[in-house]
């Protein structure tokens, strides 16, 4: 049975402008791989209502899970919660349970739960809260869309909260070998090997080091013995592998 599939939607003008380097995709990919959920697509959209709505609707229809990153904070440009609610034609308002979490947090810190901070309690009707042990303000899950913060430490904590609730498949296994030959030289044999072993993924990633052309060949799949078989075949084809 194939693994569940997932997509990620990264939201934010700061990502598209190059001001902020996104690390959340890398973290999510690693976590999903170990949980047996295949991350198949990643999109980046600007802080525009219509763009977020369209992306959420498309990805939600195409994949088992969608993970969003960014746009659920207290400022005027944090519009992800409203856009996700609109994508599913769902009302959104300040919810009592989310408000109570924020109230307790700001009471402990001696700060006011002002109007801006209260924006982080906006939750679509019927959504389940995602725990945030770092800064308390929750994310939420609406249907198959998991809406999370963009701050890496908070995003990672929210992923850790959500993953145990999701049914995964077989973890994706991976082995890498290094061949000091250019891709043009190894492309033919690699193509034949990939055709003969469709149940695994064989990727070629070229490099140049000290003037030497080479490739890292990465073999991925869920069947360990099958991966070992392909690695053995590569060693026969290219005796100089490392």
C-alpha cells in the first residue's frame, strides 16, 4: 500500500523577496520521511488572500495532508487563518479555548492580552488546535490542512505535536554512493538500472571537486533488501564507487 502523501505551502513575502531563508521545508521533509509520509510538492505564495485560498484548495484536493508555514501571528499581514477558512467556506472567529490559552500565558508573563495578540486566537469553526509549547499561540488543523507558524522553533514544535496524530506508512530509506565520473558517462547504465528497478528511486546529483567531475547516486525506497540489490548492481557497474 502506498504511503500517504503531503504538500507544504510556505506563505510570506519575506521568503519570496529573499529577506528570509526558509528552513521549515527541510525540517518537515525529514520528519515526514521518517514517519512514512511522502512530501511530494512544496509551493511558496505571497501574503495575498486570493493566492493563499487558491493554493490551499488545490493542494488539499491533491494530497492527503497539507502543511502551511507562516502568517498566523498578531500583525495586519498575518492573513493565513482567514484565507484557510475561506478556502473551505468556513466561518472564523476568536475561539474561547484559544483565547484561554493566550490569556493564561500573558497573565503569567504580566503582559496584556491586547487586540493585536488576540488575533492569534482566530480559529475556523470545527478546527482542532495544534499545541504550541514554545509561545503558546496555537496552530490548527482544518480538514486535511495543518496550519502552523513560520518561526522555525515554533514550526518545529507544532510538527512534533501533529505528527503523532497522523497515520504514516513505511519510512523512506536511503543510501548514497559516490562515483567519480561525469553524468554523461554514467547516464546510460543508470537509466537501464532505473528501468529494471521501478520500485526504488535512483537520483544522480553531480558535483565538481578539485577539478574532478563526479556524481552522488542516491537510492531511495521503502524496501531495504531492494535498495541493497540496487547498490550491489551499481558496484558491479562502477567498480570505483565509494
